[in-house]
C-alpha cells in the first residue's frame, strides 16, 4: 500500500503537496521503490533478450541469474550514481538559491521524479526499440523538475549580526 501511495504522489510531482508528502516517506521505502522502478525499466530488455535467446537452450534459472548480474545490477548501480550526481548538482543550485536542503532529500526527490520518465521509457521500449541514450533526456527532465522543487522550499533566514 505504501508503494502505491508513493507512486501516486510521485506522479503528481512537482506539486507542493506531493513534495511534502514524499518528504515524509523514509529512505528505505525510496530505495526499494527505486529497485522496483529499475526492474520495470529493465523489463523491455529482458523481453528482447528472452526472444533472442529462445532457441539457445539455456535453462531459465541460469538465464535469470545472467540477466540479473550483467544487466539489472549494473543498471541499478548506474541509476543510483546518476541520481546522486543530479542530487549533488541540486545541492549546488539550492545553495545558489539560498535554500537549506540536504543531499539526502534532493536524492529522494530525484528518485521520485524519475517515475514518469521510467514509465514512458518502458512503454515506448516495449513497442519500438529505443536507444539507452534516450535516458539522458530523462536526466535533464529530472534536473529541471528538481529545480522547480527546490524553489518550493522557503529561503534561508539571515541571522542578524550581533554587535558587541
């Protein structure tokens, strides 16, 4: 149930109410949500590889292990690192805009912002062959909407200088 609510709120991003509801969700739920989302993204590649290897005679169990080790796992590492890079850029933008936001929150919001591009990529890739380079366009999407989320948060208050 929590994953469904998370999904619904992440579809509604960058609305202010969705941002604050997703902010309350723990990082453990976010990481598991990302594993599920990456599994969804890798579904078209799995279907294509299964169709290509249908006559190879490899046991399905060994094929799934192969797919996990050489496709899903590297893709997961890449996506998590890419989200970290986007969150790091977002941290710099937040400092420029004088917002007090931490890296972990920006990483979480970047992860949730990747929901719509992931769904689009999966649907399109199941219909027609899509280049993985298309994912860079989705990174730009996540970064632009992350900037709009950063602007939702209030600016830092300046402390008055004590004279003494």
